[in-house]
C-alpha cells in the first residue's frame, strides 16, 4: 500500500467510517500459503508483507522501532518474523498450532496467509493450510536451489488443488542479485513442475530481508520485468465464477426447525447457484422436491451462490438430515461405498490396512476401511513405490470402502465434496487427509441380493438367539481351553454352536497372514466377517483370538445387532501366562526368535468394559465356562415354535 492510497483510506475513515467498512467488506478475499524448506524465509516474507503494507498493530510497530535502533533498518523484517512464526510460538507456549494464520489487507484485496514450518515432520501442517488456499508461494533459497521440501510442498499443493503457484526465489541479496542463478533455479523447477502436472507458475526474484520485489519494484533486479509479489497477489483471479458455473451442491450442516411451521436445511453452498423454484434432489436417498425459499438472517434471497451459507426450505416434506447433500435434480453427484483416493498420512502411528477409521467429508461421517496402498509416491522422482502401509508424511494411493454410501465428487472437480479426513476412532486424532479420485466400478456393479430366509428365521429354526462370544486375552491366558469347555456345555444342552480358534483359522482362511500389526488387523477383520455370517445362520459362535487391539474388537461388535456381541476378557497377568508357556512361544520371543509377539514386543489393549471378565488367578477353567454359559442362557431369547 503506497502513501497515497494510505492517505485516501485515512481520509475516508475520518469522513465516513461506515462507507469505509462497507468498501472493505466488499473486497475480494485471497487465501494463500507460504511453503518451502527450513530457513527459506517464509516468516520473514510474511513479516515484510505485513510491515510494508502498514497493517501491523501499533504495539508491534513500537517494538520494531525499538529493535530498529538496535540492529538497523534492515533488521525490522527479521525481528518481525518472530511475531509470525507459528513453530516458534508452539515451542514458547508449549501448545500445538497446526498453522499460523495472519490477516492483512490492501486497498484492493483482503488476505489470509498461512505460515507453516518447513520441517518434513510438519508436512501435515502444510496440508492443513493448503486445503483452503487459492494460491501457494513456494520459497526457494537462492543459495540452495530446488530441494526435497520444495518438491514435496509443490506436489502437495498441486495434489490438494491449489490452482495458482508463485515461485519466490528468496535471498537474492545473498547471491548479489545474479540473474543466471535465478534462471537456473527457475529452469530446474519448471522441469519438476512439468513432471507433476503444474502447467504454469509465476517466478520472481525477491529478498524478504531487504524487501526486493515484495511491495515495490527493486532497482537491484533491472532484468526482472514481472510484477511485485503484492501486485500479483492483488491481481490473481480467484476462481469464484468457475465454482458458480458448476452444478448446484450444498451439504446439509443442520436441520433448522425453530417451530412446527418452519423446517429448513442449513449449510454452505459448495458449488453452483440456487433459486426458489429450482428442482432439487437429496442424496443419498434420491428424493426430489423444489426449493421454496432461500432464508438468511437478513431476509429471503432471490438466489444464492457458491460460498454463501443459507437455509433452504423445500416444497415437500421429504426425509433430509445432517450429512445429506442437496443438489440440482438434473445433474446430482454420485453416491458410492468404494473409492480410489490419494492419502497424506499425518499420524505418528503407521496406517493399519483394514482398521476402521472415521471418514469425515463435509457434514458426512462414515466408518471406512483402507486397503493396503496400491503404491507410495517418491516426491523426488515421482516414482510409484510398493508399500504395505503409509508412515508419517507419506503420500500414497489406496482403495477405501465405507459402511454406507458416501455422496461425493472427484476432488479435482469439487474440493468440498472430494476432500476428506480420517480420524482414529479411539483417540479422535486426525490421522490422514485424502482426495477422492473416483468410485470403484465394483461399487456400482455389486448390489445386495435380497433373500427370503432371514436371520430371524434361521434362529427360530434352531430355537435360540444367535450370539458371538468373543474370547480375548494374552497368549496362554486360557482362551481356547475355556472356549472349548463352553462349547461342550452348549452342545450338551442342545444348542447349535461353532468354535473359531485362532491357531486353527491360520491353517486355512488366514494362512497367508503373519503377525505384524497390519496382518493382525486383517486377521480379525476376516474372522469377524465369517463370525457374522455364522450368526446370520442362527449359530452361537465362539472365537478364541488374542485380538490385541480395541479398534478391531469394536469393529466386529458393530457388525452385529446390538446385544449379540459378548466380549469375554480372559484376564491373566503376563507373568502367569509366560510361566505356563504351553507352546514355548514366550521363550522364543524372549530370545528374539519370534517377532511381533503380544505382550513382549507387540502391545495388548485390554478391554475396558467387557461383558464378562474372567480372572484366571481366582477361577478355574471349568468354573469360568459354567459362568459364561449361565450368562448366555440367562440373556438368550428362546423362540416360540
């Protein structure tokens, strides 16, 4: 902002504050992110933008003036970097700041800038900031050239759908503003950009420290004829019109019903334009109606466009709830339960294929299972590498399956309906960000076949209620012994049952699985699916598996109707189980001959609230079996024949 424009703004504020605020409110908003490797100067650049735009607070200015007397004028931007560095704030305050956001404005536009650390371990922070960005400023230290983090951040920005890229070659003052150095870096970056599909970018030589080509054109680079950074940020076109040109979509955030005479569906419009009288379709149900009103706090609107938050009322009383998507009737989005997607893994713990996670896409939340990655991306070479899992900051492609249809569009077409996060069900921590590519063809071709003989009919024929008795505990705790006794007692009582034992299943169904955490997850998933089928047949199913993870036991519980899953913790202290060591497994594990052994070098997560807990230090196997049978028969429903 130059002195003339600043004077005009000050004059307008003094003459008519309401007019100034209205003018400021009508300015367009650009969200951008600064990316790059460690010490490339991201925070210094933001500090320079804020300082030169004269938008920093008076107390910050006072501090800078004091510092400038100490270190000289050029030190101002460097000292100011400490005020905007999110990583420094994290360390000082002892808290976690995913992204440090700063707001500033010029006469032409408002800006929100996200400053994220350059360290590789903070890649997830960069993804968070880029998820809502219109533009990415990729900084490169002129002395170092294109680095791994340059490639990583560029690939992620492109993957996440950031449409505008600025290549800011920083610290040109430290290479004496050498044009040849700048040209080599731009050529290297262009070769990489072409390889990942970035068709165009704007390159500029800058110095955040000195201020070259940030807000004013530098005399030190007469060979550069392009815009300054602030000129480019003010002039770049935000793709709002393209969003409005797409078919109408709105995710329902909540159902607004303040009284019996009003029922509205509130949310932010993700794409398109909507008007009263428009024919709409609600997904995934497919019910249709027309828009009656577009309601806001300021009154009804004749139309609403992408980016606006509104409440729609419909002409018909149709089923519509949070998570549903209201779309134009003639061109609705898809709904499917199997997808291919890109994943950026953001958790310290590696991805476990087959483990159930929460998938959150807009207002939709479903249970999802991620298959083993098809491949992982090497950001340096763009090579597709074989991978069994994804570690922290890894980028890969995998298939996903959800427990019910998800309304979506490809991420490249609609970020709001194509981007999602994965959440760990036990810790509620965000573990990954994802971008949907497409629905798998089998999701469209494979449909549930209705059958006439129901699970209730199978159970009635057997004169018993189906149950799944899930025995869990350490190796050597006594799971198989007690489960075998329980089945013998049930058989003697004329009950129809079947025992799935961990060792026996690994001779057939699961003989291809090992004992890594990922294989253990898949082992339990398969057993859970088989046990569910047996319960559908009306059987009382017994399973004896270590099943060390709570997440997988909970996954199996959710496969069955409420009350059918009975978790039985065979609670034996590790020392007692190891002392028994019937199969000699603990001894091998202690000698290092048996890897991934539960209780030794692999964790066991004990049940927190099992239906039955058996303390084998106080109860014999026979007494334990008797107690379990009594529990089952007491809760069982006897069908009337």
